C-alpha cells in the first residue's frame, strides 16, 4: 500500500528516534552534544524565531508581504543548518547565506522608511495583536543574535549569520511600524518618568 506523497520504496523520516532520551542530540556530521549546548540553544532560538515569523506571515495585514516573509523563513532554515553543522566539517553540503540576503532586508527597510514618519521617541510595543506578534519576533531575533555572538566567542561562526540576525531585528522593528500605520493602530510613545 502506498501512502499519499511517497512511493513504497521511498524512505521516510520518523518524528521520534529515541536517541535524545538522555539529553543529547546530534549535530550535522554526527557529533553528539548536550541539548543544553550553546550551539543547540542558538539554532533552537532561530527555530523559535521562524515560528514567530510564520505567525506574522499569517496576519492579514502581511498578505502583500507573504513572499518576503517566506524568504526570511527560508534564510532562517539556512542559518539553522549552518549552526547545526559541526564546526570545521567541510564534507557536508549546507545551504549558503550570502551578502545579498542582508541586502534584501536593507532594501525592504529602505522602502518602508520612505512611507513612515520619522521617529521622535521610543515606542511601546503593542497597539494591535499583529504588531505585538512582530515585537515578540523582534525580541526573539535579538536573543538569537546574542546567543550566536556568545557561541562565536568560543567556536567558529559564520559572521554573516550574526549580520543577518542583526539586520533582521531592524527589519522586524520597521515592519512593526509599517503594520501600525497600515492598521491605523495607536503608536504609544515612551515617556520616561524623570
């Protein structure tokens, strides 16, 4: 009997392997490490970020940006693959991150910036659920960036990964401002109490 989407002789991936039941996991290349390893925390946080980007993509206000957000999600899978690969393993074929991926985000930010009023103060996250989802994604992106920087202090990390995450958090902030405008949501300035 053939199940939908595969022929009888195709191998399938099992969701559970039982190999992580004792708190370890494998990097691409086979090396086993603790699930609490900083490398695992780094790409796990990138995975969490990808889920938040998916939630942002599902917001009606972002339907016109769906292709851009899918592009971001694809790059986050690339980053996850890079981070999940044993340092120094050149035998594995891993997707590449390129400077044009960073330029893509910068071009999108420049386009949004042309449509937005200049910022005159910090703004409080919120105003609409879609905007709030964006701010959560932005803060998870910043956490991923911090973790990757910490990983880079002890192991080799592709500098483009850090640059991309840094630019992505800026892009997400701009996206939040753009959604606020498009949704006619309130933008609440932070008024520090002195």
